[in-house]
C-alpha cells in the first residue's frame, strides 16, 4: 500500500520546546495508523550534524532533516517535488512563514497546506487575513485563536484542536514519592517549604524579571523568608531574556529563588511539577502555555494571567483549577510585521493576592484543587482523544483535497473588486 506522505515544518520534533513536542505528538498519531509516512524539517535548534536521521521505531517512515531556521522557498520546492509530498503541515508564529505563503501558488496546485496556528490576543488581526486565505485548512490551538481565524477569514476551513500532554507521563505521584523527590532535590531547609514552580523560556513576554522582584517583595511583606521558595526551570542567560542570575544576586535571594538550568526528560519534569505546590505563568502574551497544562495533568494547581490559552486552562465554566489574574492594563503594542496586538500586564498587587490565596490553602485543599485540574485535562485535553482527532482531521483533508493527479478544491485565481 502506498502511504500518504506528510511534510512537517516546525521546531525539531525531538526538541523539548512546546512546538517541538506538539509536532512529535502529531507525527506519532499519524504514524501509528500505518497509513502515513513523514518527512520533517527540524528547525529552530543548533545542529552538530545535518545528515537526515530516521526515528525509531518507525524506520524509513519518519525522516527528520536538520535545518537552520525553518527553511526557505528553494528548499521547500525541492523537497515537495523530490519526495512527492501529499500534504504540507506547518506550525508556529505566522511571522516565520511569509516566504511559504509567497509561493503558495506553486505548492498548493500540488498538495494542500495545513497551518497549525496560534495567535495570542485581540484586536482581530486583519493583517493576517491574506495569510489565512493562503491555506487549505487552519487548525487552531486555543479558543482565542479559533475565534480570530473564523472572524478574520470565515471562508477558510478551520478546526479547533488544542495542545495536549501525555497524561501517563504527566500524572500525579503518591505522597511518599513526592516526599522522596523533595528529599533528593531540595536542601534540608527547603523540604517543608511551599514550593512555587515556573517553567518557561526566559523571554521578555514571560515577565521573568517581574516575577523575581514581585516574589521577593511578597516574601518580605509577609515575612515568609523561611516558608516559601520559587524554582525557575529556564535558561537564565537566554539572549532574548533578562540576566536572572544577576537579578537574584542583586536582590540577595539565592535561597528563596532557585534556578534549574539542565534540560531534563519528560518524566523528570513531571516529578518537578509533582514536587511543587503551584505552577506560575504571568506572561503578558501566551498562545497556549504548555507548562501549566502539564502541571494540571500532574495534579498541581496554577496561577496564571487571564490571557490567551491560559484562561481556558484555569477555568471551565464556573470551575477553576487555580487562580486567574485579570490584566490591570491592556496596552496596544506592535511592530512592522505585527502592527497591533494587546499586551496583557498584571499588577504586582494582584499577583500578591493570588500568591496569598494559594499559600493560605491547606495542603489538602491545594491537592484537591490540583486533582480537579487533572480531571479537567482528562476531560478537555485528553491525549488519546486529541491524537485521534488529528488523524480524523488529516484523513478528511486528504480525502477532500487530494494531491498531485487527484488534487481538487483549489483554484489559484482570486477576484478582487477594484475601486
């Protein structure tokens, strides 16, 4: 049987980034059917070796080609024709894909383009409309993104498929296991503290500097020096972020704010969520926020900014699974490529209120809140269900659009009214 060949463009599928992880899940869901083969361009990481690799246990059915960045037009033209690709799937911020949409009139006559899309916030980005129209299908990862695409380009076929996490890896551990992790990971003086956890890239929008300053002020204000700590799992020297080592040294809070800098396996990361009493994300823009979903899947409640995909994780109707912080300001910011978008900033005062609420909960109440979050993940971000939805979605797109000799539902001619 001839297999349907998918080309994926994104972060390297075996990298630990959120985009890389979700790409891996997407590829594995299709490969498990036995009906698909995949060629992945693995970008956004530094490579020691640029030779193609084949991923076990899929043998020749999953080839990853290491590349710099996310590729270019010449590379895509070559791979689509040489591999005779049946569908191109690509993911991450639209600013990386201008070159791809510029040649959609060359690629789409051969095979459909499927864009796995995230957009962080309103106002509706009308400047993205031409981008959306350049795809056969747009898959959205959050309810905010889904509303945006359906409003800006209602003609485009659109499916809402949020991120998911493997709930067998990211799962609650027993109290005995958690205490053992604390004993092996924390100093004797920290093992009885209320532990707050932050797992993000150290980038401007993540508000890492504000988090450290505000956490220190909260400790001083409430005299909690020996009762709480914050663990930040990140690169403190990231070129796109602040020098976190300098800030911590400057404030003299090495014992209250600890850095975890080594890349770890998913099972080790799961242990870190379990060890924590709460996971924090106070980013001013967040398309989804995978770390908080992983935390909830482990039964650990969250404190988050009410923005982007974070707001649908922390609340379902009247039920909440942590504490949400409404922005105290919504500034319109932008750039030459993104003319306008809201930046949702919270206040230090509101952050302290959320910390107080979480800290004052008993251990049992925090655990109860976290286990409700775990059920929320199983009900609404179920790993197996969403993997099957990916298979169903791609099956339908392939059936409706075809490729090469069977290509249909594509007409490169557009009519526009000229004043």
